[in-house]
C-alpha cells in the first residue's frame, strides 16, 4: 500500500466498523483504519467466511461474538489497528488477519486507563525498546505494511527522537496525532510539532488532529509538510468530509450509514454509538430521534426509526435467496444493494 498523498479515516473505537469504513471510502477516503482491537481479544478468535452477509468474520471461539468484520471490497485499503504490549502476542494476532487487510497498525497513542494499565497505547511511548521489539517482530514476519500511530511527547525534541527510532524499525509510515497524552480533545492539535517530525523523517508521516473541513486537508499539509492526513471526529460527524465536492447534509450521510449498517449486519451497539455521536453533534439526544436511537434494541428497530423497513426487508430477503443459491456470489449481491 502506498502512503503518500492519502486521505485517511482514523481508527475510532466502536465507530470504525465495516459500514462506516465503506461509507468513508465511498466519499473519498483512500485508507480506512478499523477500530483498535486488543491482541488478547483477537487471539481468541477464528476466521470464518460469512457467506450469508458476504464478508469475513473473526469470531471469538465458542461464541458468536464478531470481533472484526471485513469484506473483499475494502481489502486494498483497510488497516487493522492492534492494541498490544507484547511483540509475540501482537504477531499472533496480526497473523490471523493479515491475509484479509491491507496493513497492520499499532496503537501507541491511546491515553485511556485500560490501555495504559495494560502497558498498551500511550504506555508504549515511554518504552522505545518494546516499540522496537513489536515493530521489528511484525516487520520480519509479515509481508504487508506495518505502521504505528503516536501522540506527541513532552518536548518536540523527544517526539522527533522517538519518531526517528520508529523509522529505523522499517515501518512504512508513521501517523502522528498532534496532541500530548494529557491533552483533551478540545485542546488544539499542535501542527507545528507534527511538522518537526515530518522534516526529520523520510518515510511518509500521516498528520492527525483538528481536520473538520475538506479545506483543512490542504491547510494541515501545508502547515506540517505531511504527505497524508488522517481525520477522526470530522469524519465521525460527517463522513462526506472526504468528498472534494464538499460535504453532504448530515441527514443524508446518516441515512446512508443506516443503510450500510443494515446491509452489513453491523453490531447494533456500534451503529447506535455512531448515530448518537452524530446526533449529539448536530442536534440533541433529548429529541425524539435521539431517544429512539437509545431505545433501539436491534437493527430492525433502527430501520423502523429511520423509515428503512423496506430496505431492511429487501436485504434480508436477498440474503435468504443467496443463501439458497450456490451460483450467486453474495458479495456481488451486497454490491448491488450498496446504492
Ligand atoms: C470516538 C473516537 C474513538 C477513537 N478510537 C481510537 C482508536 O481506536 N485508536 C486510535 O489510535 N485512536 C482513536 N481515537 C483517536 C483518533 O484516531 C484521533 O487520533 C483523534 O481523535 C484526533 O483526531 P481528530 O482531531 O481528527 O479527532 C479515537 C477518537 C474518537 C473521537
């Protein structure tokens, strides 16, 4: 995979599942990161081709819990992000999914206590030897690109020093979220400190932080010198941010997201969480729509709330048809329902 001059959907827990990634890609994202998945969780999974939906699932053994769902449509652009504190476990996890994804990324920026207490996420930033061990182990054993995503360290000099060490491991690119571990999302991202990393490395740097409009892609590239740009909240609130023609109305984007959630049988918790984030940004959860999302127990409820019962029925009818037919490839069927 090529990392220069790309628009990138950031990893987002509970949001970055298959329908959201495909939605972002449809609007123009070149690379789409999945939500962080912890290695401990993935190593308990088995790979299952899901002919019913037309996708590939990684399902926790002995249960029907889908930990990661992907499909051939996104294979060339989806990045699987792992949360880890151990090179061997990270490799075991990566080996399970590496044939189905375009690249593997290691999360070195998560400031949440569950990550830090497990020695994962931002806890890695103070352990350069462990970073080296994890990244070189993955590099040596896998033949797809390996990357990682970091936050800024206490001083810009420290960040540059760490970035140089990371570059030496042979990673294909480095994503830099322009905030320190203690910064809150409302604190402005420090694009100038990302620029210091860009000018010190020769691998592609993916600049991340405070991109909310299509024009910001250009602004952050100019300010940082980075060749690629990653966006999280701007895409969560309106995934059409990637479209050069300008953003669509959020209601339209939301409708498309609901349809894709139905089409790919998304985990209803993920769909609800994503819809709630959109509603909180543009409206209020106190209004009937928000209350309806909160009350929804399954995708049928969501379909009803958004007037998509017919689509819901059509998708499910089509699935039973395909299930009974060996001649039809289900992903083709799914494709034809995408619009
Ligand atoms: C809902 C949400 C979930 C996130 N989950 C992850 C994650 O799984 N892995 C990760 O590296 N960063 C995660 N982040 C951080 C984003 O990827 C990104 O670095 C951060 O939000 C800054 O980008 P932004 O200013 O465009 O929002 C998450 C952010 C949000 C808002």
